[in-house]
C-alpha cells in the first residue's frame, strides 16, 4: 500500500467537485439499473406496445390527448388487480416503460426525461403509487419466494424480477417528483407537496413508507429474504428520506428557523457557502520530490552560511538567480513555518512519533528568497471571511465556566459554580478575557434541548406535558425506535460487504443478488463487463448507505439531540468507527478516480442511441471524467459521519487514537478537494493533543493546515497536550451515562405508562379483581400447567404477611 500511495502522490489537479444532496438527475436515474438489466428495457417496451396497440389504434403515446392518456392509465390500474402473477408482471412492465419516458418514441435523452416527468406525474395523479405499495407489501410477505430463495445455492437477477420492476417504478416516481424545475405546472407543485406528505405519514399498517423499506433491509440481512434487490431498496429508501425530511439546504433553513423560535442569536455564517468557497491545499510530495526537498534543505543550510560571507564581500545572494523549488505541500500562503528555527533539523533527528514514519507532507523547504504569492482567483460568490481565517471562532458556555473556575481558584481560592457574570476579585486581564470569550459565545440548539430536558426530568408535575410537534422526522423516529438497533446493524453489515477493502467471507451476506445474471459470462469481454458492473454496484451501495446515515444523523440532531445520540451510540456499539477507518485504509486516490462505468450502457443513453460494439479497450478506458462523483461523495459522507460520532466525545476520540487513525487520515489528504480535506483535518485536530509532542513536531505542515482551515475554539488547546486533557478515559462509564440520559428521555416522551409513578392507586379489591385482563388466545390450553408452575409449586410464606415491613 505504501508503494501504491507513493505512485499516486504525484501532483494531482484540483477536483472540480460540487458537493450536494445528489448527483445530476441523469446520473441518479442511470445508477438505478445494473448493466445486466439492459435487455429488460426492450422487454418493457414490447409488453407496453403489445397492450397499447388495441387501445391506441395506430397512434403513438406522445400523440394522445391528456384525457386519452388518463383513460389508458386507468385501464392499466385495473389490470394490476388480476390474480394471475404473470399478467400482473406484464402490466407492471408496461407502467415501468411509461415511467422511463416511452423512450422508443424519443430522439434525444432530453425528450426521454421530458416524457418521463410528464408520465410520472400522470401516474401519481391516477393513484398508481398506492396500488404499487400494496403489490410491494404482498411481495415482501411472499413466504414461498423467500423460502425458495433461501434453498437456492446461487441467487441471480431472475429471482427478484417482480420486486425490481415495482421498486424501479417507485424510485422513478420519488426521484422525478422530488426534483423541482422552473417550468413546473401549478398542479405538479401541488402534487409534489401531497406526495411528500403522503410518504411521510403512515401509509400501510400504520407505518411510513421508509419503515417498510427498513423492514426489507433487516429481512435481507437476517438471511430470510436473500433475493431482495438491495441496491434498489437502499436507493429508494435514501431518496424517500431525502424527499420527506429535506436535504442539506433545507436543513440549514430549518436550523435558522429553530434558532429563531428559541430566541438564539442568528448564525454567524452559512457553513455550506463557506465550505464551497474554500480552496484545496496541495497534496503530499512524491518519494522523488521528498529526496529533492531533503537535498534542497542541505543546500539551503550551505547557502545561508555562504550568504554571510558573500554579504561581507558585497555580493548579495538575492541578486542571483535561484533554482525553482516545488511549492510546499499544504502551504497556502507560501510562507516559512513560523514554528521552526532558522537552522533546520537534520532528517535523522526527526521522528514521527507513534507512527514510526516521516510523512512527506510535513517536511519544510527553505526557499531564499520566498517566491511571490500566487494570484488569487476571481471572486465568485465568495463569503466575507474574517481576515485570514474562513470561520468565525466559537466558545461554549461550558468553556467560559471552566475558564472562570480555573481563574477563581488561582486568584481568590473558591469558585461560584456556573456564575459567569461575577468577576469580583479577578484581575483586569481576566475581565478582558471573559469579555472576549462572551463576544464569541455560541449557544447551540442542542444545549437548549438538554437544559430543557433536565428541567422536565426534575419537575415533571409543575412543568406539565411537553408539546411535541408531529414533524416527519419525529414520526420517523417514533416508528424506528423499537427496532433501531436492528436497522443500524443491517446498514453497517451492508456497508461492510460493499466496502472495497472487505474480503469475501462465506458467512457474509450476498449483496450481488440483483446484479448477477442467470448464466455466468463465458467470454473475456463478458467477464470484464460483469466485473465493472459488480464494482459499480458496490460503489452505489456505499453511496446510498453513507448518504442515508448522514441524513438521519443530521435530521435527528436538529429534531432533538437525544434522538441523534441514540443513533450515534448504536453506530459506535456496532463498530462503525473502525469500519469507516477500514474503508479509508486503501489507496484512496485510486478509489476516487475509479472508472467503473460504461457510458454507452447508461440509461437513458443506451435506449436512445444505437449500441456501439464493445471492446476490451473501450471497457478499460472507461469515461473521461477526472474523478468518480459517487465515490468522492461517499468519502465525504463517511468523514462527516465520523466527525459527528466523535465530536465532544472524549472516549470516542481516544478510539481514533487507539485505532491509529492518524496515518490513515493523512493519506486521505492527498485528495485535492477542499471539503474532504476540511473533514479530515477536523478529525486530526481533535486527536493531536493525544498523539505526542514528537508527532506534532514532525507534522507541522498538517498543524498549519488545521490552523488555516478548521474553526477555532478560543480556549481549545488542541495544538498541545496538558495533564487535564491527558486524563485516563473510561469508555464504558461515559457511554453508560449518556445511555442513561437517552433512556430517561425516551421513557418520558414515548413510554405509554410514563406517569406510572404519579398515577393514583386503586385500593379497592373488587375493582382490581374485576379488571379485564387481555390473555393470549392459546392461554386456556396451558392454563393448568400455568397454575401448577406459578401457584401450586410456589410455597406461600403466610407468616410473612404478618411481619412489619
């Protein structure tokens, strides 16, 4: 791996990547289908045309009036009710062809997307989605299909045909209706809001649509339904959550509104805009460049000695032409490191601390004189940053209290608890420090929620019932809560199986059921095509799971901090932290630049244009893109999840140190993309104080990058360790204390018998014995056994009743 990393550490260009909720609509639709499913496009068309001929009388679908189109869709809807499974499948394929945009009547991909949008809104208006939902529920409960799939030695695409058709139609409907365009009709906008509310409310058996899909995921991972097409299920689940709860921009708006409702100060900046305006830092130097730098260091030391002699002789070295030297990696301002002395250390004296290797990123180069700074890029939608740093610094209330507690102990010998206003007896500089800290104080929504929850726990009677708004996030959490751990474990199992660093095991789940054909390839070209398809399939799975987990964490955190904490804790207990680190323990540049796609086979290109002859060379060449959007998107999502799990959690931060994440994360800095580098640097920042002085000394360039790009906490001593922060960590105690707070929250808010301690007690014997008790239906069969076990065989201590309690 080290050899691969050195090969890939050449100067890489800036990645023109714009992070968002999803990729383009064309890319998202094409990823729904595997390349193995390509022959089914023609099958859908044939079934549609076979049925449509008798209705249209020689006309095409695009030539019908809206009334005639509605009439035909109603006919298809009636045909879905037939009991014959094969006939139902043919009708479903005809509906799928409509949702795909009647591509046989289109000349361009734009026409396909236009008619797909038109048809999808028509299908929703006619009630197709509700009918599909009933059929999907029938297929999920089809025990015969599940049992036959369990017995099969090898599962292929043919075992999930009905499910794939239904899920494809539903995905096309959700993804198409979710997107907004400027030329949308007013009735389409109304339909979008109605569909959004419908998906977020209990649809079937009192469950939301997302919970039905979560049930499919857990059933698949428990090996009870190995034929379920997991890629389509996860993509549909992700897009359903994204549609009903909202994406990252909606989250930012909800956060602003939430702060206004709690009467908190407005946000100092829009984090989305700040991150988009950031510039990527230079990647690490290659092995050859490292040798050149070391030689330049020696020449630099010699030139300083000769410079003094030359100056005495009147010949200044600055009048001589200097050799060009590569710009220092991660050195944005092309300045010399202010933390080092003029005289450089010898390479032999530098040790990398716990890692036992010198990172090429962190070697300083002496350049005399320094070259002029590069010209700035033209300001395109740039945010007005504080001078020199992208983020305004923040301070928590807790940080001010700790600062004052230390100052009071030092100067007056006692403390005043959480009082941050009384400054009597403290020197003037402390007054100025407290004033500066309060100017940058930031109170988060989570802190307000925790204080409110503590008050409700302490005074349940006087404060009364809490009014909980029935938002889509609240309803989703309420539905997920009973089986939350199963859902989290199932998602992580799938992520592990799809990770490129995972090795195939006999007991692992088979995630390739909806990509493997019935007949395995026999030629080299077919094998190459299938290999690309399998790799692409895994990448899409990682993309969907990472985006889904991040969305859940962000929405639950905004809705209530303890909802976020319980999901986080389930993720940590299911080994999510080492799993993500294992994912990044690979040649990350190769993963991001992977070309596991065949453009001519992507939808809608393959249904509009004639298929060229595929060759081994064209498959190897792949597309011409500089990077793979979905892989870079997945990497950023996983880094953001890791940040959310470890932020302000000492024991989880120590897990990063114990798992030796520093060298793994530093390799990820090779990717020249500002947002990814920011989240890597955040993860390095929280653990620098625990990595030792020698590590910090050997990695000054990384330290400088953290200083330049990551938000500052004014009294955070991240750049150096002290006795307080080097305290021993008790993982179990910290997590148990957090779990206790979570359980109290869930019990108070969601337990039906939450007021049991305060409810009046019925002391009337007749009333108590007269209460009707619900017993299971088969209880009378085992009643005598129950009497024998619970009553007659248990000795009764009658004298115990006479004793004083």
